[in-house]
C-alpha cells in the first residue's frame, strides 16, 4: 500500500476535482440526495473524535435516517485523541469515520492515520465536494483526497448591528471608512469603538487586525516564504505593510487599549460577555470565539434585557477592504478498515453537500467550508469578500516559528515597545511572550 503523505500547501483545483452528485453548484442538486443502496439496509457506523459533544453531527444522523431508517449511527469521544487514534483505527472495533486536522499534516506521528484513510476522491464513491472552497481541500502527493473539511474559522470582528442602525452608519468596508466611522462613533459617545483581548495568541486584537493582511502580503510574495520560515532577517520586510497599518491604527481614535486591557480579561468568554454589554460597536474575534456567542446570550443579563443583532465581518484593515483568511478547524476521514466501508462512504456522500455542511456549521456556529454562506446570518457578510482577498490558511505556506515571530512583532509594535523599523530589522530574533 503506497504511503499517503500530505503536502503542506498543495490544493485541489476545481477543474480537476468536479465529481458526481451532492455538492453541485446548482441548487437543485444540493437539495437532492439519492441513496445508492436499498432503503431497508441494516448497518451501524461509529464516528470518532475529540469533541465532548457533537450535537450538529447527531442532527445529521437523524437526517440520514430519513434515507436509511434501519441504520444505527453513533459518535464517540476519545480521550487523548491525538495519541490513540492511530491504534484505534486498526483495533477489533475500529471507528468507521474519524476526525482529522490540518496540524497532523507533515507529522510522522500521524503517517499511520493517513495510511488508514479511504481515498475520498475516487470517482467510484461519487463524493462531490465541488461546493467546498478549493483552498480548504488537501491532497496527498499523488493527488488523492483523504480528508474533507467540516468546520472552518477565520479572523475578524463581531459587529453590533443595532448600534450602526441607531447611529445611521454603515459597517466600514475599507480602512479609510473605518477611521471615519470610528470618529463618528467617538463623537456619539462610544469610548472605544473597537475592542478586543490584549493577548499574544491568535484571538488577540493585534492578530485579528494584522495577521490576515500579513498573509495577503505573503501570498503575493510566495517566493520569499522559505526565507520567512527560515527566520532570515531580510524576510522581515514582508511584515512592514501590516505593521505600519497596525501602528497607524493603534494611534487612531478607533481603540482604547487600556480599556481593553482592563475590561477584557481572557481571550474567549470575557470577549463575548463584554460584547454583550451592548456598548461596543466592533469587537475583535476569531470565528472560534464567535461560535460561542449564541450559547452565552442567556448568560448575559445585559443582552437578555436588551438583545441586539450581531454579525461577523472581516476587519477592514486594507485600503480596498478586509481579508478573509479561512482556516480548517476540523476534517472527516473514512477508515478504509471499516467493517461497513460502503455505508461509511455513503454517509460521507450524504454529508458533503452545501446544505448539510451549512446545517452542521450553523448548529455549531462555526464557518461552513462550503461556498454558500447564506444559511448562517452570523457569517453571511463573508460572502461579499472578493476572491482576490479570500484565501486558505495553508496557501501562505507559513510555519509556526514564522507565525510566532509575526505575533511577537505585532505585540511589540502594538504596545509601542518597538518601532516598525526595529521590528522589521529584528525579524527572527524578536522575543516572544
């Protein structure tokens, strides 16, 4: 059996991978699943993962039962998932479908995991994933697809739509509009038109503002990615555009960093609960943070008393607008050792459609990997981001050391501890938190 080694940032082109039915671009196709097997077929499937609960998947089980009423599907949580999944796939009762993650790619520890994966791009299976954004689909060196994205995330901001309606303002579409809108909001009495958590990590306000813009620069200068990953000092120049914009932003009237530091004490729960107080027009957040908002609405006395509409937008840091940097949160793979392999593939054929992926993401309040955002109002604004400012996280080719150096740079520049010139010159040696 040939080894399935995943490339770090090699992606499927839509022209090469349009398959049979289920995910097709026409709405009529997406709304019709035609079972391949007898309706009365009896079988059981187990899906394994690390989530403590998976209500959105269980909802898909119920929908699948409409086509196969004698099926029995269950989700099991595995403790220490990353360390036990390899052995679980070949034991006496292996899971039929299991979760995989992009961070497993290139790690020899998970070579056995990918060796156990069914080739989902085999045309015989009829799994049509043309509804999924191309930049989110990974292939092996031989061009096989062995994992398909189920949930994704991004960097952006939660926007209080009621405030904008009340003040007669439109959500800013580019950086110049952002400055103008924040100025008007300040005049209207909003002490810090934008807020966020002051943290080194991904959900930190500096990262939400600057990282997508940095990635856009990297994608446009891909020939320098190796130098960035090698932490060569000269590659620090690629940070300059985003660092200069961040420095300008932090000296504007858009944000009060001291207020953020005082009132937002962590990078998740506190971000949401502070936003629900109702006086923050725009709150920096990742999609993973935004996903927890709905479950916390009834925990906020302020929101319960005065609920408001909110949506997730890209941060308009660029002269032309915001950047939609989309990263995969979770994938599904099929175990080729499954005792019900045909039906495991059948469930995947059912699940991989714009409608079902949209339903799952909507229930989990995460961003769907499908091209159609319309099923979830929270993320519907992402549909308006043009293709030249939308890209997958792995398209950058950035490795963790380079990402951490950028975070160190924006943290230092954002706090005024380094100038842009100093940070650019120190790339590769900037102290991390």
